[in-house]
């Protein structure tokens, strides 16, 4: 029994140290992911509580018992904050603080007024379990993947163990212990064994969940233009592969939009002003196309719009509306010349061509619009005699 208890203690210490270091490293890798911070704090609190708990056998037992329980609550508090942060929910500081205050009152009562080590143990676990239970509704309602389901189950098991452990030891087994006999008691053995198991299970699942979230975030960012937040060329390629395979592309329209004389804006006012113009133009363009298709920034001042299947005359109207609207945006940063017009090339995807072929035709129509005086819309048509039509 002593060897088994020692094994669980060593295992527990190793698990807590490893996970505290892992989550701290995750936080320093991506400081925007605050979940890692809270979980690193949780395992640090857990390690501190565990070390204080071990010290009760040969140092000031009452003082270390109180410290162990406070850090134990710190673990539950930090874990709950980590789960709330994971789902981007409001952190329940006030409610968790209220539960800790109530628990602290009874902890002091059974220390200073009615010195009862068993009641202190019961107060400690029920308070920790109550704080931890604040995370369970979020885990239950917001779980959307097998990893998050596993996280809900392990967190629920951990929370349940806080309430079940005193019932089993003090109620069913009718075990008791004193400050001097705590280290070899059934409660200590069950505490260390269950803590080691749930620390490993919870640590592994939250590590997988955070890792998956970070990877997913970086994958999303890899297909987004960091300035305008529109999808970039890679995102556009993925969209085309996913949505425009085969016959699904027929009847759709491609617009390539280029801001006129944008290089002059950068040269005269600087790239910071140029970025502001780009962001404002991209936002307006995205609002204009919302519900009708998708917008991508494929480079510099050039954007691609893929419209859903619409009537030809509607597509022409929308394209002209986009061109006119872009020229009506006010950019106060560039002084008297406060607007930047746009040239547009338009192509309808026919049944016998690929997306890339239609994109090439739209690009050629854009070139026609730019060389023809800019601030124009040209339609690429499949006609040997007249390949491009200027739309009034």
C-alpha cells in the first residue's frame, strides 16, 4: 500500500510538472490563446497544492493543510477560467469568488472555532467541485467535436470525484484520519490515485483541444489576407476546388477589380494611407457582394469577385453597381482627390471552360478597361469578331 501510494505521488508530481511546462510553452508560442495561460496556472496551482499536501506529514500540519486547500481551489478556479476562455465566454470571476468566499468562511470556522480536519476536507472538495462545475455548462452546450466531448467527460469526471471521494471514504468506508495519520490514510491514497488519473486525462484532452484550435486558427489565417481579412489567392483556390468543380461553375460570373492609379496613392501619401484605402475599399466591396458570392484579394490592389448563378442582366447591373460604388467611397486621407475609382473585367463561366480559363478572360477584359481609360467595366464575350464589350 505504501509503495503504491509512493508511486501515485511520484506519478502525480511528474504529470503536474510536465503539463505546467507544456501549457506555459503553448502560451509563449501563441500569447493570444489565453486558454493555455489559465491551464498552465491550473497545473501550477495543482502542483503547489500537492506539495503542500505532502508536507503536512512532517511540517506544520494545520498551516500546510490550509495552504494545500487554497491552492487546490486555485486549480479549480484556473481550470474553469481556461474552459471559459477556450469558448470565448465571459469569465465568471464574481461567482467563483463568491463560492471561494463561502468555502473560506467554513474553512476558517473548522480551523479556528471548531477544529475538525474531516470537515475541512469536505469543505475543501465541495468548494473546489462547485467552482469547477461552473465550466460544465459551457462544455456541455458548446461541444462540437469528439475532442471537446472527451474534454466534457473528463472534466465532469474530475468534478464528480470531488463530491464522490468524501462520500466513499467518510460515508461508506467510515474512515477517519488525523494530521499525523493523513499520509497513510485511505483518503490520501484515493486522493492521490484519482488526482493522478484525472490530471493525466484532463491534461491530455485539453492539450489536444488547444492544439487543434491553434492549428485550425493558423490554417484559417493562411487563407486570409491579414490586411483586409478577405480570403487570399490560396483561399480562393480552395473555394474554387470546393465549390466550382465541374458543372457547378457554369452560369457563375467572375469579376476582377483593380483600383485605378493606386500606385500614385502609395507614392504620394505613403503605404500606411494606401493600406487604409485598401481596407476601406475591401470592406465596401465585401458588403456589396454579401449574400451574392465571395470576394478575394489576389494581390496589391486587385480583387476577385465570384458571383452566384444569376440572370445575365442582373450580373451586369451588380458589376456596374460595384464599379460605381467603389468610386464613391470617400478616403479623407488622400486630400482633395478623396476617391479612388476602379476598373472591372467581367466574364461569365461557360459550359466548356474551366474556372482558370474564365478567370483569364476576365483578366483580359480588365486590361481592356484599364487601357481604354480606366473606371470602366468591360465584359469578355466569346465572339471571334468582338471579344470585349464595354458596358455603359
